[in-house]
C-alpha cells in the first residue's frame, strides 16, 4: 500500500477512535469530574512507563515545564466541560459544540500565536452563528445547559491549541502530553473539593466503568496518538485538517447507531450541524496551508482535532 494512502487510513482510524470518546462519556456512569480525572491519570501513568518520557522531562527547562503544565490545566478544563456537555445533553450535542473549536481558534490564534489576522476567519465565525441557533432550537430545553458547557469546552480547546503551537518545537510530543495530563490530574484533584458533589469527591469506578475508562484512555487516547505521530509525518496540514474535521460526523453517526440519540433531536438540530460543519470544512479550503502537519501534541490532548493546522 502506498505510504500516503496508509497515512490517510491511519488518520481516519484516529478520527473514528476520537469519535468514540463522546459515546464512552455517555456510557460511563461516573460524573464528568471523576471521569476526566481517571482518564488523565491513566494516560499520564501509562506514559510514565516510557523511558523516552523521563529523558524528555529531565532535559526540559523549568520554565517550559510550567508553560506546558499551564496548558495542561486548560486541557483538563476542556475535557471536564466536554463531558459535562455529554452528561447534561447527549453525545451528539457534545460532538457538535466541540466542532466550534476551529472557529474559536481562527479568532484567537492571531493574538496568541502572534500572527496577522485574516478577515476570512472572522467570516467563519459569523457563518456558524445560524447553525448554532438551529442547534439550540432543535434540542429539548433541558439539554441547553449541555450546549453552553460544550461551547465553553470548544473555547478551551482553541485556547490550548493556540498556546501549544507557540511551544510546539521545544519538546518531545510524548513528554508534552504526559506533563500536560499529569498537571491536569493535579489541577482536578485540587478543584474537586470546590465543586458541588454528592458522595465521594473522586469515586472509584465499578468494574464496567473501569473497563470503559481503560478503553477511553488507552484505545481512544494513546492508540490514536501513537498512530497520529506516524501518520502526520506523511500528510500536509491541509489534508489532516479536512480529515479530522470529520470527527463530529463520526461521533453523531455513532451516537445514532449505538445510543439512538436521533429520537431525542429534531431536524432543526441536524440542519444546524450541517451549517456548522460546512463552515468548518470551508475554512481550510479558503486558507489552504501546505506545510507539514507537525503538531501532534495538539492531537494528543484534544477531542476536537480540526485545530491541528
């Protein structure tokens, strides 16, 4: 099989696995905070078993460690609000709102990454507004808190995506991911007592939830991360962005097939989804970049992967 085609298949498999994260978030019965805490802990602990990660941590300057740790706090807040959206609404709503990540990124990156603002990116933000309105109008009123949580999550994914790009060339991607998720675990541990809760702060998962958490952490986080590290070396940023923008599509289709969520949502919701995704897909076509896609650490810690450009 040609190398380029193999890389494309690897990225599509990554996107499919990422699409399962919303489904698993709905199936796991733990609250959002405990779910994210266990996920970050499992991934960070698994990466600490890799000697390369320890070498990278020892070689990293203290200032850079603090920078990545700060980004890790944003990663944990992104995942926390993403799974809150899934819990408060459903997997389809969570996947749709997280598709707004590239929209926020297009507006924030010129400021955070210190590049010139492109007016076409403002048009992208305006273009998705009718879609967001239709999404909100196409769901039961009880799910609207989930939409709000999902929009906040998309904002966090744009923030840490833009910040990661500022430091992208300074450290090994595996080391960065371990440091960010380890910092995220520590932050959530400190945050837990400050949030409303009934019962234990960070409850132990039951056998079923434990299995699903392992699938989420290892099968839907570390496995696609490893595949992405290989595939991104062979693909352009443009090709990767178009492919990874399919993640909400995969998630919504999986939610319909596995959870029957189409019965909870109206035609207006799916029309809104189509408008949002059309705008997100149009963006890389208007602002095509052909440089290598060398931002795997963004892919390693996001639910929305359309920001890897």
